[in-house]
C-alpha cells in the first residue's frame, strides 16, 4: 500500500534457506514476483469485517494484498496445513476466516510469538532500530505486562487498560502510537469490557520503525509475555 516499506523490507534469502535446512525443510517455494502477478492483474481477495480494524484501518489495502497472495499460494501449493504467527494476530484471524468461508480443505495453525530475551517480539523490522531505539522498543512488551497485571488484578474496563498502556508508551520520547486497542479475539472489533477471549493489540512507531505486539486474554500462552 501507499507509504509502505516493501522495497527496503529486510530480506536475506540465503540466510532463510540455511535456517530452513537446519530445521529439516524438504522444499522451498520461492517464486519471483513476476510469476505471481501478471502485469495486468486486477483480481483481489478482500474481507470486509476483520480487515477494517487495527492494521487494516492504519494501512488501507494492506490486507487485500495479503489475502490475495496467500490465496494464490494455497492454490499453487495445495497444502494440508499452514502455519502463521500470533504476532500478526489480525492476519492469522483473517486467513482462518478466508479458509473457512472459501471451503479450503486446509488446517491453519497459529504459532506462538518468539521473543528476544528481554521480551521484544522478533521482527525483521527490528534491524531498522538503533541501539537506543532497540532499548526504547521494550515499551511495547512492558505495556502488555502492565495490561496483564491490571487484568489479573480484576480490571475489565477496556478504556482504563488502554489509558494505562497509552501513558506508559508516551513516556518514551521516540514512541508514536499508531493504535492501542482492546478487541474481540475472533472478529477484531473493539470491546468495552474484557469478557471472553479478547486481544490487546498495539502498533507503535519507534524512531520511524513500526512495531506491533499483542496479548490474548484470558489465555495468553501464544503471546509468550515474560512474567
């Protein structure tokens, strides 16, 4: 979409291939963009509920691109199982819904967030951060720890949790909040109270680098937030 960092997004296929080899991967499907998109391509896959909130509101058209290329990959590879990370929770929910509603015979697994020792969620974009920004980026996971503590203490009012997170992040000079939301875990629609399965989702720019993180409640195992 507009203002995206597609061209400068960190890519290291040689390193990725080595990691896959160590993990015992048998086949890598790595097509060039021109084989995935015709010069006159005009068919897009869209979803009009989950995709309109959170990152979808901040990045118009982003999830159309995601769903379109994932649909193409599913059609080409015909997998039985596909794995997507919890860090992109909204994307994972969207793909699950697409598979269900388009009747693909396919199982979607959501993998836990992988974190650095200090709790920062792993991301290719972390390489953009300076040493100082890398330290300041910890405010995301620290804010989720704060939210979890409030929840465990009995807080269920979404706006009070959002206010506490916002105050914590705004104390970091380089941090600019894109969004702080409490949403239903399945639909990604905002909720007023934390009842049932909910998702606390953050998008924050640290020195210009956009980072995301999230916390599922009451079951937070996939999010791997340190105690």
